[in-house]
């Protein structure tokens, strides 16, 4: 059975959402450590999932035929990761004000 996506590039949206959650969890966890600094924490929370997504795309391309790596998937991973960092920052700022 072949399933058609809901819309064009729906998989990119899924990649972005998954990595948004992953980066938000990283950022939240790193924020609980007393020695972590805000900008550095956000950099690591973005960088680690982005590198992880790139490594998975390379593994798909070179180690698991017939799967192929897609650089647009990796770009969606990176965009989702940065969105997750900013989302957590926004939620933290909003909850501390209210």
C-alpha cells in the first residue's frame, strides 16, 4: 500500500517538529545546570540536534541502501532545532512574568 502525504513536503514539517521538541528538551535540561550560561546553552541545544540530524542523513545515504539522505531533511532538522530553542526561551520568559 502506498500512502500519499497530506501535502507536498509534509515530511519536512515532521522533521522540523521532531527536532523542535528535541532541542527544547536539550535547552530545558541544560538550563537546570547551575553553571550553564544562556547563550552557550542555546548554542549547544541547537548544535547537538543539528549535528545528530546531519549524521543520520549521512548514515542513510551511505550505510543503509536503498534509503537516501536528504539535505532538505537536515535543513528542516536545523530549523526545527532553532525554533525549539526560541520556543523554550519564549515560554520561560512568559511563565516568569505571569
